[in-house]
C-alpha cells in the first residue's frame, strides 16, 4: 500500500472544518442583512474566542486526560499581553489586521511561557492534585494582573508592580502623551478595539488545525497513550514529561491567542473576568461537547454562550435555568438506559474516557 | 528508519546467532526491599542474546518484581543490571526501553482508546524523528515516516494474524487478542530483550500451543532474547532453553528444563516438604 | 504582641477553613468527588441562620441548630437527586453536575435574598449591651481575643475530635472508612453503601452550616457568593493537608488561615491569596499527596 487510507477521523476532521466555514458564511450573511440582533452580533467575537478556548482545553482535558481548572489564567495572560502589544505597536504597525495578528502571536507566546512555567513543576502531580494546582494558578494570575501597572510613551514600555495598593498609574513617570494600558484593579481601559469576526474565524480554524493535526501525529499518539495508560506508555519508551508538557504548553498558547483576541474586543477589561468561573465555564463546554471530541466542544461553546442571551426573556431566572439545564444534561447523558438508546444512532462508538 | 523484518530463519542463520557468546542481560546481586522486607534478594542471572529463558516460581515469589526491577518501574536497592554490557543504573523506564528492554504486563495494559494499529505505531515513537511542527503542518517528514510506521505495524501485526484488526479499538478486542497485541506492541519498540509476563494466562490449550509457536518464531525472526514468566509448565518446559526458579525472592534453582524437573528444592517449593517416612 | 494577635486571627480564620475542609475531605474520601457545591451550602447555612435571627428573632444557638437541620436535609437531597444517579459516571460528569448545583444554589439565593449584602448579626457581637468589648483581654489588654474567635477555635477542635472518634469507634464511621477504601467490598460485607454516602453528605453539610454561622459572625457580610471563596480555600486546605484525611484537613485549614493572615499583615493585602496558593503549590511539589496524605503508587 502506497497511500494511507482515508480514515474515519479524516472524514470527521473535514466535516468539522466545513461546519466552521459554513457557520462563518451564514453568520456573515445574517449580519450584513441585519437579521442578527445587536446583542448577538456583539457576541460573535467572544463566541469565536470561547470556541477556540474550548478546543484548546480539550487538548489538555480530553486528549491529555488531565483536569485543568485554570485555563482562564492562560487566556488572561494572552489577553493582557496582547493588549499591551497592540497598544504599544500602534505607531510601529499601522495596519490593523497585521497588528492584531502580531498581538495574538505575542499573546500566544506569553501564555506558552506561562504554561511552561506552570507545567514544569505541576505536571508531576496527578488527577485532583493537578486540578487544584491549576485552579491555584488561575487565581494567582488574576491577583498578579490586578497589581500590574503598564503604560507606554515615547520612551517605550513602563511597568510597575503595585504590591501595597498605594501606587497609581502616575507613578510610572511617563512623559506627556503617554498612554496608560493596564491600571491595576481597574484593568485595561481605553483599549482600541481591533478584534473582528473574521479574525475570530481564522483563530478557530487555526486552533482546530493545530489540535487536530497534533492529535493525529506521533506526538498526539504518545499523548493519548499516556492518558490511557501511563505505565504502559513509559514501557514503550515514551517520555511522559516531554509529551505532557507539549500538550499543556500548546493548549496554553492557543488559549493565549484566544485571550488576545478577546481582550482586543473590549475597550475595558478587568482581570477578574478571567476568574475560576470562566475556567469552569470552558470546562463545561468541553465536558458537554465530549472529551476529545473537538466539534462537540465547538457546538457546546457556541450554544452555551448564546443560551444565556436567548434566555433573556427569563431575565432574573436565566442563570437558574442555565444551572438546571446543566444538571439535567449531565444526568440524562450519563443515564445508562438513555446512553444505550442514543448509541444506536451514533456513527461510531463514543470514546468516553474517564479523565480523572 | 527501522531495520526491516528479518526473514524466517534458515539453518545457516542459527550458527550466526550463536556467534556472540556475551550475554545480553546480566543481573548481579540484584535486590529490592519494601519497607524492610526483601522482595527480591541476590538475584543473579545472565541471558544469552537469542536465548528463551523461563522465570518460574509459586505465587508471590517475586517474579513480576524482577520484571519491574529490570524495567525500572522500581529502582533496585541493591545490585547491578547490565544490558548489553551497559549499566542501566539511573535510567528511567522509558530510557531502559529505548536501550532495548520491552515488556508485556500480567494485567493487560493496552491503550484502550487507541486503535490496534496506533497501539503498535505509538511504540515506534522513539524510532521516529519528525518533530511537532512537521506533524502539525504535515511536512514531508511526517508523511514519509508515518507511511513506514504504518507498513511496519501491519507487518508486525501479521505475525499474530491481526493485520485485519488494525482499525479496531484495542479496548474492544477479545482477551486473547489483547494479550497478543501487547506482545506486538513490545516488539515494535525494537527490543533486544523481550520480557513476557504470563503470556499464556487465560488461554486455552490450543491457543497456548499457537502462542508457543509464535514465541519461537519471534525469537528466530528477530534474533532477540526472551525472558518469560509463566505458570503453564508445559509451555515453559517446551520452549525455554534455561529456567530459573524463584521462591521467597531468591533463586532456588537454575538450569535446563530437565535439571529443574528433577530438582528436589523445586519440587519442595511447589508441593511442600514431604513428610519423613 | 502584634504578631500574636495576627496569629490568633489567622488561627480563627483557619478554624473556619478547617471546619469546611473537614466536610470536603469526608465527602471526597467516600464519594471521590470534588463537591464544588459545598461552599454554597455554607452560604445557605448563613442565610438560614440570618433569617432565623433577624426575622424570627430566635436566639443564636437555635438559629445554628435550624441552619444545621436545613443544610443536612439540603445535603441529602442534593446527593440523592444530583450525585447518586451519577455514581458510575465518569468523575468529570459528576464535577460538572456539582458545578451546576453550585450555580443553582447561588442563583436561588439571589432570587430569594437579592444581591445586596446583608449585615449578619454576629452570634457574639464585638461589644455587649453595656458597650464593653466582648473579648478576652490578656497581657493588660495588649492582646485581645474576641469571644467569637475563641468560640470558632473551640468548635473546630471539638468537631475534629468528634469526627476522629466517630470514624474510628462507631459502626457508621467504620462503614464510611470501608466505603472509601472499596465500595464493592464494603457492599459484599453487608454495608449499605448508599446510606453511608448519604450520611457522609449529611454530616458534611451540617458542618458547612456551622462554618457558615461562624464565618458570617466573624465577617458579617452575607451575599449569594459568600461561600465561593471560602469553599475554594477549604478545598485548597483539604488538599494541602492530604485530601481524605481528617487530621490533614484540620492541619491544612489552620495553616492556610495562618498563612493568609500573616501574608495580609506583613506582605500585601492584594497578594494574600497568591501567597496562600503559592505555598500550596510548593507543598504539593515536595509532598505530592499533601502534608498527611498517603501516596499510593499504582501496582504494576
């Protein structure tokens, strides 16, 4: 046999890409002829970011099989470094799309570095211990950004760390015409919003491309092998730390890129946006969409971001309804009787694998 | 990338095989303590390059512990392991495997959510060289190595007539096929010493007979040494050229199958001491 | 003297964490699940006792008992409706359900009691009717320890001893330990596993109610999200001490409270949580199973 056969997964991957493209085209048509409500139009970029966050977290939780409760931390790192990059490069790179791309790459790089710093010690831990440490990490990032003061003037970047809470942006000693980018607990304000839906679409496609191709390469096989059985993986010569790091850092970098786009979509953004609840929200996308199932993550992310919008009719009750929906979905999808019923309609068997 | 499969042995290969008399594996005074209890003690053994050796003994004698020591799942507290003359001290499980020891597990440990083929190709990881970026961007290196790995996997699977199961999930294979897949996976790492932990467990006599043939075939084809733990005495006595008997963590007898069968210490270990008449 | 007073406020805070962590650790030990709704049970306990004191005019001890009763029932109901059907489901599904329950409790509280914080009437107010300080004065008044702190520390010690005796001496306690080791084997030995798990949730929730009352007495603002952060901290404390271990949760809670108080006093208020979490990470790197946890390597 000269050529690799077309595998089941190749078809699924192709359909996933196709689905995202169709969704993008449909949304653009709806947007241009005004069918889409204003609030929903405003949600387009965040939805893309959440989709990409869900896919990247699925790499850690579904494919690597380690529970992470601090994914929003990497988004935060990406968001604020992306904002700083975009704001300070305003004069150097006047072309907006290019500046956005550079900001997202810088966001990804910063988050990758954060991922490597966290991953080095943490990936030795197992299961729930790893979960608590990632949770702790997310909280640490939030607190650190809350203490951060960043400004930019003709002399370059100025940074200060507001340990005691007594410093203000004036302590940076910037020249006339300098701009304050991050103001401690107030977060980033006055950001020029340069994020676009097209950029969001490209982000989702790139994230999918990276995760799917990584999954179906030798690295992906090694990562899934150590998820399935770490001892056996070691016994066939797989360097566990190396591949865990690879998955973890890639996942962090993709989250950073998504964070940068997210940050550049709002003129004002606080670090508290990326708290434990956001990490959990993304985890919910991943679990509802199915572990290791990327198109599932995409659909869950889109549906659950739109759902609270659609529930506006319920006003005060909408988060309550959301909670009930969440519990009921978990109870029904894990009900043995219903599971066998639904599995009859599936193309191939689900690979529900316990991650923790 | 990998050496091609060696063809089936011809009589003149056998002489070639016996040419190198140095052992592939040497254990010198190997031992490990668990909380003061010596699970394995003074374990001395040498295995020839193409020898099939059996490690037998009653339950709890420490046989699997020996495997765990050889593969560094446990770090030995005493003694030395020489693999092809090199000390494996300070090596990790993964490094020992890359140095040439592959194993199977008593309680099957497959990658259940991967396909049969992926279970085999993942074991070739150390012999593949394209990096993460070639994988993500599907550069030529990816296609070239993946094709070779795919062909090699099918070739290895066909030893046990499993090539047509390549796309099945490993977790959904029947028990016997899972045991065989573990052996194929171990072989895919290109070992010079293969450790089999109770390969015939749970197999019926005809399956065992087939397995016996296959173990011989693997040794002859790949020219490697095999050390196996087995309770099926028929299998052990038939295919092993040397046997070591372990009891309470110590070797109580070593020798050819004929020596072992008539050794009083072995009989005592298995059947208990006979009352003085 | 300043140091001592920080230390005592740390121990007092740590005692609250320890009580919550004890509930966390018991539930984790037996159900092997991270019960993220545990923190919100604290909040419910706080609101129930708040209503009992403010609206019904009940005395503090009766309010506490009422809160414990309500939370116990709540714990059993949550377990029965949301967690029991998922006993054989993957642990992530249970985790997400727990998060759903947490959202549910928070938003129900939001609907009933609204978002505006309530000022909690402390069990022992800082000053009595005569305007004298309700505190133990030591070293000629250089060090004062409020009675509520003393009560908190005393409750924590009593609870920890009671739980240790309960799990080691009583039939139900032994059943709990058996279930946490091996549910299947416990069932074969004639232990009613479902009843044992329900009891564990009941005890954990009652402890959460006590913690809620004590927490709100010391930090008297009550809102629907009051329980979240203490819940996360207590979870951290449980892991810190070795999750599943009762003395571990006690030790972890106390240490966490002390570290937090010291960090606030001597380093930075803004970074107190960061320091707490950083210490946790360092401890886990040195002792991967927590201070008193047992590391059980997988058998090959």
